C-alpha cells in the first residue's frame, strides 16, 4: 500500500514537472515572431522544426498532461 502511494506521488510529480516545462515553452512561443526559427533536439543534434508544428505539439502535450492530472 505504501509503495503504491509512493508510485502515485512520483507519477503526479513527474506530470506536474512536464506540465510546468511545457507551459514555459508555450509562453516562450508567444514571444516569437513568425520569422524566428524553432529547433528540436533529436539525439545529439538540433533540427529546424516548423514553428506551427512545434506549437501544436506543445499544446497537445499540455492537453494530455492536464487530462492525466
């Protein structure tokens, strides 16, 4: 029972951390101009990502995380 509670608390903390991180990214997106470039970390390198696609991905992640919380 105690182990299960500990696991639930860990899961909740992980979700809250992810939510905070994605919220921060979303706020940063609002500061960008349409011409600014967005990069995505893939393995050891950075790749240019379409700004609209990046915003959509972050918004969807926030939606999923909020549902789980």
